[in-house]
């Protein structure tokens, strides 16, 4: 009888509180999960990185000869440095989607040239202006040069979906009673400009800076007719990020006099550089090559079982693909091997790209074998390998021993990196379990972060 009563009480308890919990979860959700990335600046700093939505185009963000470039990219990199956080970029071409990502906490900032309007203002907070921008009509010069909106009577203008261009054109239609058609496409402005050049569409609209950059290498473009005169453009943050907005505004104020104008000139006013960056086979905008050594890097990556873009990231970090590179410590070649390592892994001429890659891959395979049993999960082990490549596996092994001593997860790079950073502290580098002594472990930890960041960029912009 007693057992029956206990059983009935247990069932009633589960039903009562179980139903209540389920009801609450449905009504309010799991707040801890919902708010995980809905962060203002203090939370972003604690997390260690800021997420920014950017465009992949010839002015925003792209890869050129292995190097990450772009007007927005360089601005964001400087901002992240000011905030003392890592920069994580999220490629989004759909402006509406970028606002959705912002509201949902998938990004903290939308770094696009955005004009303020009531709908956008209701969804996000605008920063102080980065500058002023005009909107221009873009056509090919064989068409009659535009001197009046009446000349577009009966024509169709294709514009980027989610942009302010459609509302600008519709306002002109209504005020001047000109009958042209405005259609939206999900394509980026540059893709629509390409279609104008190819004769696939007759007209499109873009911000003047994008139009100018494209006009430097498309001689047949007419970008002289303004749709809207200069208006302010800004970036946006979430409504609940006032501290981030304040820091962003302070940074913009500091950079307005020199840094931003210099970057603007670099990306929008230098026609020769714009042409080469946008048309080179070593640009993610026009080709799919990272360097002239892609083939031998791919062969080496196959031996390692790595994504070739990861090995390319390591080569870029070490030498910027310069076969003649030599460090102050005597490391040389594409993979910057030290003399003792060159000899051990059979490299006679470190400036020969094939020899350098071959020797570097042999060394990486050795490190992979060293860590294989201790860190069986491949993605985690790669970080151990990269840190070992930079600082030596003895120092990383010391951090591994310290993690074991203090009860941390020895198969987690996050845990090991904390102890590696502590190897400059006498309390830790004089510990009996430490065999290799003092080390500036934070440099190796940052080294791994840098390579993984480059790899993320290569994965986003270069096909496998």
C-alpha cells in the first residue's frame, strides 16, 4: 500500500511540474539559450569575438593573393583591435537577412553602407555616419546618355532586393509621372552591373562608390545620372546594444579624419589596383586560386588528410607565399622551417617551394602522429599541431601535463591553450611536470587563432 501511494505521488508530481515546465518553455523558451548571443559590448568582450555581417564584393571583403582585403574588412579589423576582440565575419548578401541575423543574435553588427529609413530605424540603431553616398543609375554608354528621367519611359530598371533603391525610384516615378518598371533581384549590385555590361539588362542602380570602382575596369559604363543626391550611410547594431553603439561611434569619430578617407581612396579611387584585385585569377572575386603554389599545397594537404585551404592558411601565415622569406631566427622558405628541422626532414634548399612544402608536410605528419593517441578528434588535434608547429611540441606537451594535473580536459584545445598561456608564469613553468620551462605561450595561442581565422575566410571565399 505504501509503495502504491509513493508511486501515485511521484506520478502526480511529474505530471504537475512536468506540464508546468513544458508550458513555461513553450511560452517563454529557454532564456539562457535565447540570449546566448544577444550581447552588448561587455558580453562580446567576455565571449572574445565580435560577429559582423559583410558583403563579399570588390569593395567589402574578398581574398587577393591569399590576403584578406576589403574596405569594410579593414575597417572592422581596426574596430576589433580597438575593442580588443577577435573578428568573425559572416557573409550575407541579402540586406533583409542581415537585419534578421542582427535581431536574432547571429551577428552583433551589420557593416554595410546603409541609409536610414523608418523601417530600418525601427529594427536597429544606426551608428554615426561613415560618410555621404550618392545613388546613381548605371547603363552602358551605347545607350543614349541620360539627361532626363523621361528617357526611361517604358524601360525596366533592375535593383538589388532589400535595398533602398526601389523606394527611391518609385518616389521619382510618382513625383514625375514617368512610367518605367522597377524590379528587384537577389543579386548584389556588382552582379547586376555585370549584367548591364553583358547586355542582359539595360539599367541598374548602385551606390556611387560601387559604381566608381566598377567603372574603373568597365570602360563602357555610364554612371553619370544620379538617382539620389548625397545622403548619409552608417552601420547598424541591435537595439539592446547601447554600449557597443557608443564605442562604435567613438571609434568612427577618431577615424573620420584620416583612416577612413585613406581606406576609401585605396578601394574606390585607385583604378589600377581595383582592376587587378577584381580580375586576377588569384582573387576570390574573379578566380578560385589563393596562390601560385595551390597545386603543391593541395598535394601536401592530401598527404595530411587536411582541407587544402587549411594548409594554405598556414603557408600564408608563415611566409605570405614568399619563397625567399627568412625570419630573424633563421627560419626560411614557404613554411619557415628552422635549420635543424630542414635537416631532419630532408630539405636541402628551403627556397625551393616543392622542397619546402614537402619538408613542412613531413614535419606536420610527425606532429600529427605525436598527438594522435592523446587527441583522437581531428579538428581538436589540428590546433595542437599548429601550436606545436609554432612553439614546439614540448611546450604544448607541458600545457597538456598541466591540464592533466589540474583536472582539465586534455583533449580540448580550449583547456590546453589556457595552460599554454600560463607558461610565462613562474608558478606554472617551474612546476615539476613542466619539462621545457618558460614560454610565451600566448603567442602560440594567438597563432592558432590567426590561422583558423584565415582558414574560415578561405573556406567562405574560395571553393574546395
